[in-house]
C-alpha cells in the first residue's frame, strides 16, 4: 500500500505543470528595508493625491528600498538622486547618496547585486551609476519609450533627466541592463514585478516574499498611504483608472494592507520605527 501511494504521489508531481513545480520548489525569503535619503520640504499634496487641497503641504519623504536575500544577494529598489545638476535648487534636506544610505546596514556600493528601477524619474533613477557590480532591471517598455518616443514632439518626459537616460543606455551597452517584458514576472527567485500603475509610461512595482508574507513596494505607483485609504489615484499618472486598479491589485498581492509600501510617505518610518536612524524594516 505504501509503495502504491508513493507511486501515485510521484505521478502527481510529474504531471504538474512545469510552472507550478518551479514555483513550489523555490523558497528564498528576504528582508525589506526602507531607507531615507532626504526630505523634500513643503511639497504640495495636490501633486501626490488627486483632488487634494492645493494649499496643503507635507515634508515629502525621499526613500529607496533594500531587499536583503540569501547568499549575499542585495537588491536595491530605486537609487535616489545625487548629481548636482539634478538636485540643484530643489532644497532637499539631509540629502545623502543611496550608497551612503545602505552603509547604515553595513553595505557598500559594491555589495549591491541587483538594482530594480521602478521608473525613470530623477528621484528614483539618478543614482544608477553608483553600483558597479549591479544588474539593472527595468521594464522594456519604459526603456524603449524614454530612450526614444518620449523626446518626440508629442512625447512626455516630465521628471526624466536626459543624463539619466544616457546613463541607462550606457549601462545597457555594458551588458548590465535586463529588460523585463511585461507584467507579473518573477525576475529573481521570490522577487516579482508588476505593471499597470502608469505613473510613468511603464512604471513597475515589486512583490517580495518574506517571512511576514508578501510585501509590495509600490514606489510612486502609490505615493501615500492616503491614496490607498481614500481610493484616490496619484496626481501624476498616464491613466488614473489604471492606477486605481493597480492599487486594488496591490491589496490582493500583499499579505497585509500595511505591507504595501508607498513611495514618499513619511509615515513609513512611523509605522516601522526600527531599527531607526533613517532605516525602517518592513515586517
């Protein structure tokens, strides 16, 4: 009887679709940290939350996210900004390089193995050149649009720095850029990217498998917790309806609502106060 059950179990495993077998065989889990790299004072909430009071302002939290995994895999989601021509005149307080932010967790720029760029805006992509050993992951459609059509007469390139685009092209020529082709793609074991937020032409957000469940790093596809609470689209988007659908999807993907991490909300460091000093472990 035992032999019979063993054979049946073996046949069941063999008959599973390959994708199911691969998904069930992997089990890498990660730690996720939000890292402050500065504060943009007196930022209008109406530029973040559709329909917000135009007189209301907040001190906008500038942040990136570190995803620490097994085997020395250190994945940075977005890279902040630091070049003088990019930050000049913006008045960002306590501005530090992304490479200095990760040092708070004992890491050097050379320790970063992968960089996921959620979108090409200056405050998320300007530090790509700081991490000499990292592979860059970006949506193929985001890359194609901002290296081409965005700069035509009917294109849109607000918030995109030409020098950052040139840096990305150079990194691609150096064989360091991985172009992600579409939605719901597992780019690394336990790390999956999603499209549809439409903050930029093909912005993406990131799902991370952790011991606390799935964490969703929304980046600017959801600026504030308030977007989610009020079911309000972000103010800067190619498509408000798609943005709302993406927020609804994030609720389904995340193991808990508080594991959806917005792109610029100072409350992240209040909800997750430890370990402190501009570092918040999401768990």
